């Protein structure tokens, strides 16, 4: 008798101890560079530094900053430790990882983000130093948010659902998790659909990133 669990969608989160210093750094960065914030197709009543031409603004300036280390690399290490601690499940073994893109978003009152995922035409592939990197995970860091609840909702459409549960469409509404809010980093597979329901209070700031893995 035995059982094997197929790799599945997930949303992992953790709260940062150094959030206050990171929040101060990001708010000053955006305040001093307002020209980077533009209207974005996905965001209603909001601005973003994401553009098709440039998604890694300021990378050279702060690639060694605690923002990148704490939010991205430390979180990924903890995520992989958690996922690989499960028994009877295929382990995620990687040789390396790269940041494909990252951006900041600022939301006004009544902002929403329509349902989407972070895969571009399937699973994007990058080649760096002779290694092949595959699009793997995305993350959202909630930098500033005065709203009572977090408004991010993750969902697996019924057309993609494979499970023995009553419903093939799985939904994870983060507003039901009290500890998810300002200072939280959320990590999930890049192909997992998600949306942001209506923001009540303006000024919500998000740092997002897409990460690719080179596998063993």
C-alpha cells in the first residue's frame, strides 16, 4: 500500500521582520521617481512601473539590497525547504535561479486587477551562462496597505482542476487569513491564476517578481 502526491498548486506566505526598513526604502524610491509609474492594462485605477520595455528598473542600483535578498532569495529558500519536506512527493531540485522581471504597483481607491497569471505564451525559457532556466514562481510583497483585509484571490479554473474534491475550481481568498497583510510575501506558481478584488483605501503598494529555475 502506498500513495504518491502529484505536484500541485500552492500559495506560500511569510511575514518579514525587516518590513519597516523595506517599506521606507520603497516608498522613498517611488516618491523620488514618480515618472516610472504608468497606467497598466491589468490594473483599474492604479499605476505600475511594469512596462514591456523595462521590467527591472533599478536592478543594478539595488540588486544587492536587502529587498532582493530578503523578499526574493530568503523566501525562495524557505519555500523549497517547505515543499521538499513533504513525503511521497517529487522534490524540486534546482541548480540556480534568476529574476526574470520585477515591478512596483500603486493602487488608488476602487482599484481592481483582473484575473490573470504570470506566464507569457506558456512556460518562458531563458538562457544564461549556458544554463536553461524555466519560468517557475512569482511573488507578491505587500509593502503598504491600510485596508482591513488583503484583497488577493487565487484560483484554479475548473478546466484545469484535477482532484477528488467536491469542486474542481479551487479558490483561495487571502482575505480570510488574518496574518496576510502589509509585510507579507506571497509565493505561488507563475501559472496560477489570481486577481485583486476592489481596494477600499488608496495607497496600497505591491512589489512583484517572476523567478525562473535551472533544474538539476
